[in-house]
C-alpha cells in the first residue's frame, strides 16, 4: 500500500445497501466496499497494477488449488497489497457508535514499532493488518480477526457461515496461540510481573479482495483475559534445546518429530560453523522462517526485484513476510549478485568485480562476455535475460510415516528465462553457459560472495518448516511453533527500492575474444530519481505526455514508439495504461541518453575501438529473483518416501543417524493439561508505551481537541501512518482521515 492520503465521509465508509445479500440474509454482518480507497496504480510482483489485476479477476473468488491457475495467481499478487486496507474495519467499528468517546484512545499496536527495528516476530502480522489489534493503553484490547476458514496462511476468505458472535469466538480461539503473546506483552507493560486483567473485545471479518470488500461482524466476542497460558492443543516447543543446537554451529541436516510431538534437530560438524550474514543462527531466524511458511499469506516465500514506477529503480518485493529480516537480506544480496554474473559490476561495491572473481574462479565469464564471444550473437539486436535461483535441485527425503526429514542437498539452482519467456524458443547458448557456470562453480563463487553460502542456510530453514507444515496437514502432532513468534527480531531494514543496473557496454565484433568494456551508469539513474521528489510519479496522463514530449523524433526507436500510440485518444487511457506507456517512453529515453552522453571514461577506452570500426551495443539486463518455495522439493521427497526395511528400488536411504531415529510421530490429539504451559526460555517482550495519557516518543504522537482526534506513527520514518477522527459541533463523528504507507 503506497503512501496515500485518504479522507472519507462516514456515509462512504459503510455500504449496507438493501441489495446486498449479506445485509439481507445476515443483518449482524456489515459489508464494507473500500474500492474507492484503493491505490489502483500500485504495482504488483508481476508488474501488473492493482487496477489491471482486479479487472482481470472480474469479481471471481479465490479458486481451489489446481483450479483456474490464472485467477489464483492474481489473488496471490493482490494479497499483500490489499491486506493493509483492513484499517477500514477499525473505522467502521467506531462509526457504529458515532458519539464522541467511541474512538478515543484506540492505538494500533502494530504501528508502535518502526519497520526494521527490533521487535517481536508477531508485530508484522499486526502491521500488515492480517490481525487488527488496538489498545486504549489502559487494559482494553480490541481485536478484528480473520474468520476461521481452516487456513492459517490466508484466513478470512469466503462468505459468513454463522452469526457474527459465533464466528468471532471461533476466530479468537483460532488466533489465541498468537493473541496470547500480544496480551502477555501488554500485561507486562501494565503490571510487570503482577497479573493484570485485560478486557478484550474480538470482532471477526471476511475479505473478498476480488471485490475490494470486507464483511465485518457487528457482534463481538467479549472476554476477560487474566491467564495467558497455551490452550494445551500442542506440546511445548523445546526452545532451550533449539538454542543449544543453534549455538553449537552444527549444520542443520534434518529433523524428527518425536511420538509425543517434540521436535529434535539433527546436524553435522563442518569446517565452518553455520552462520548467516557472518553471525550464528538464532531463534529469530527460525521465527522468520516459521512465519513465512505458516503465516506468510497466499504467496509462498520469494524475493524479487521487479518493475517499479521508474525504469531506473526496481521495487524490492517479498513473499512470506521476509522484508526487514536476515533471510530477506540474504535473498536480496543473492538477487543483486546476478547483476555481477550478468555484467561483472557490483552495485553495492560500485566497481567492476570480474578480475577479483577470476582470482578465485579460473575462467569466470559474465553473461555479456559469453554473448560477445559467440559468433551467433551477431544477429541478436537485443536480449532481455531474467536470471533466478530456483529450488529445482533442493534434495529432501521424508520418512514414509512423515516424521523424519533429511536434507540431502539444500542448494538452489540458477536458471534463466523462467518468468515471462512465453514458452517461445530455446535458451541461447551463452545464457545456458552462464547458468551452468554459476551452478558448477557455486562453492568457489561463495568464497567471493558469502551470501551464496548463506542462501543454503535460508533453504535449510524454509525446508524445515515446509516439512512441519506438511506434517501438520497430514495429522501428525507438531509442537506449539507459534511461540517462535515471540522471538525478538534484530534491527534489520531492507530497502524498498533498488537501483537498476544501468551500463554503457562496448562489445567487440561477435565471436571476438577481445575484452568487453562495461561502464557503470547507475549514478545516472540516481540523478533521474532526484528529479522526482517522491517515491511515486505524478498524475499518470501528465506523466505520459511529458515522457512523449521528451522523445527525439529523429531517432528510429522513438519514431517506432510514437507510431504505436499515434491516433489514440490518450485521455481515455486508464491510469495504469498511461503509466505503462510512460514507463516505456522513459526507459527508451534513459538508454538513449546513456548512449548519447558517453563520458570521459568511455571516450578514453572506447573511442580508439570505435575508430577502428568496432560497433557499440548497449544491453539492458533484466531483473532477477529467488523462488524460495520449498513445496516442490518436499513434493519430490514425498514421491520417494523412505520405507525402512523395504526393498522398493524407489526408496531412498537416510543417513544412519536419521534412519535410526524414525519412530513415527504421534497423531494430533485433544488438549492436554501438561501441554498448557509456556516452554522454558520463552522470550518475554513488552509493548511500547501508548495511549492518550502516555507521553509518546518523537516518532509517535497523540493529540485531541473538541473536534478531532489525531494519532501519528513513525512520523520521520519510511512508513509513516496517520489516523484522524473528526467530529461536528454536536460531538458526532463525521469523517475519518488516513495517511498510510
């Protein structure tokens, strides 16, 4: 949800039209149409705008797995973009009682932590508003929870099935393993070690993003919370054992579910201790991996640099809530490294890294060097190559009973043309050779770029929790993993945008062994960024006309572009269509400017080659990414499950230490009193000070007077939020104002 100021009247907030089937059939459910508030120009992971995705869905709901894959992908793309609009649920609840007093003091807890600062892992579920949790700072909590539809990754879908109060209680019970940690953190703030009773009102919602509609239950489930113990449905997680394993530096090789639901990790001693970003793995890393698999939303874990609003900057997109985490940073660093493998430049280092790599990897060649050296490249005028890391070569084995996991090869594979290739043509030989070289020399490349070695750790952690999720779906008893969400994540801020690699590249004649000259032009792109004072372009149609006016009609490429739009009434274009055309024109002008303004460095090294008759070609290297979905690897493991003592040739063989460990984990059972206890060593975070009677820090402010209540969060940060409640002279609520990132 990009920065956007929103102000809407109360009458526009609630759509309780008589024609609504929900309003007719279930008067205790309130349909809320938020389509007028949606930032339709916001771009998704695919480069499509929200407007385009909604238009293609035409109101069709999320299909079942395996059905209508196109629609399912659109829902996946929209999921994280529309989830934050759940702020309207709080405003709707306040509008139900428009007299002054109903909205006073409510503070959204997820906004009290700055993005990227140290915080419990559950905070991101609140900040994204999958769970809407508010506090008045004096012992009252208001929850708006997704309805229990049997899913943890994407709850709240579908139409209401029961009365709102019944569904609210079910949603509360389902969310209790997480809610209890939030309640305990507030109790510690209010009373320290002394127990404090909290008055909790839980509402329930269902979300239909394809229609930009929430349905909110009017009747809450109200309860008093004193004890915050687990519900006893799962055995406690052995946190101290996990921490000992991580501190040992052992390489995670597999795991076993004990018959009583306990979790045991298996590891091996290696020459180098298991680390990530140079420091040992911690519970926080486990928490991030668990959250990505069990509470990550519709999208499986991934990281990608995608098309942004401007051609010189990419959007940094994540699936699985990996933003601002160590796993997310490692994924981003590996994605950036593809640019080095493509052209030899290191964007972060600001230097040509080819020779430093060759000192470790003999014969290393970049993609552009292999292209230049191939005689067949003479006929190629342009090529856009998309390189990714995929889990195609991740090799897992699962016991026949599902209770043991062995990680045989936690290594991602480089691949190309996996996204947007349209299925046409084969992979060019220079591209295949580049990908093959990365995979063959991975270990040696990791000596130069340690993030590649760290990526193996990311794979191990995600594989572990992918297996545990599958075990849960198959009915095995797994421990209470939600306790990991109480772990405090270290301060870690990942960028929201990243510069596109822009180069002036001089190639010799096709098939020549002469060196390829590559000149960094990222600073040129950064200069273009400074022309735009915000992270978003101006009005779409004005942007398009400005971009067209900047093209040089004497250049063939510009004439060709303008011919495609000649005669069209551009005023009738949607904002998304105008943005897309403007992007194309801006990209064309950017590359032509780079070619036309070579600079002294180019003149000194390339001018003699030009005079000797060599041609100069500039190639734009496409974006890359990482697919971190381990389900495909697990599916392959499921396809050759272990049969201990079996003679089937399809059976794989576990390492002896793991094979001896399999004893078939227990099946899920009902609550047990001995399980209703917190594990030893559980982190105990506290919620920051908040509420109308509290003096907040400089980043958060609360103010009120006779006609307005204003709450500000993260005023000077990367994700500021503002909520304004306005009243008329009679003290009746009249409007809301929002500024949200």
